[in-house]
C-alpha cells in the first residue's frame, strides 16, 4: 500500500479496523499513531476509544450516536469510514497552529548503582 494509505474493515456493529499494512514497520506504526492522535483531537459523534497496534487501529464507537449524526453515509460503517478517510486526508495537508497539542516522545537512559 502507498505510504499513508489504508483499508477499513468492519469488525462489529461497534467497531472498525483501519489497516495500514500487514507487516511490522516503523512507518506503519507512525501512521497508526498519527491517525490515533488526530482522531482523539478531532473525534466524531459517537467516538468511544481506539486500540492501536503495529499496523492497525481499531476504532470503537456508539452506533446509536453515529447513526443519528450528520456524518455522510447510509450506515455506521459508511459514516465512520468516510470520517476516517477524510481525517487521514486532512492529516496530509494540515499545518500546526497555535493551541495544537504536539506529542514529543523521548527515551531516557540512566545508570544505576547497586549498593
């Protein structure tokens, strides 16, 4: 799949899985984390939580709130899929603005002495 592209699968009446690829790779994990962070920053009506993995992001939602929402689509799968696709498209063109939350991950190294 091209970088940043994904497939969306129906998981249950309350969840979909977004797949960025089928291998463990840093660029796929970055894409998962990026969409996950964006989704928490801009949730859709009925959004509940996510479960990120190396190459997938499972998105849980309340189907009653989703179906009642103004999101385009005939059913929950279509509504959530369209929202996630649009959000991913926005991610590619979005520029940070004042007030955005930026996550900076770092690794700390320490030396311990046993006494």
